[in-house]
C-alpha cells in the first residue's frame, strides 16, 4: 500500500523529533564520558591531582 504524501511527512516529522534528539544526546554522552578535561598525575589509588576542570579550577 502506498502512503499518501501527508502521512509520509507526518512520519518523517515524528521520526525526526525522536531520532535527532536521541542521536544528539548519544553524541553528547559519548564525548563527555571519553573526553579528558584535565591534566594531572595519579596520587594513590582513588585520587587524581588535577590542574584544571571544565567549570572551575580544582
């Protein structure tokens, strides 16, 4: 069955409103989880001395 032009645009709009924000969120999450935002050395097991953070110096 062939969809009419109006229904096709509604489907594209709904997919665009769901898929585009989902891809944007996935890209943002991947970048923030894999980007190293500080320079420093490890001190001990759980601590890291950093020279700079994203929002303020730490």
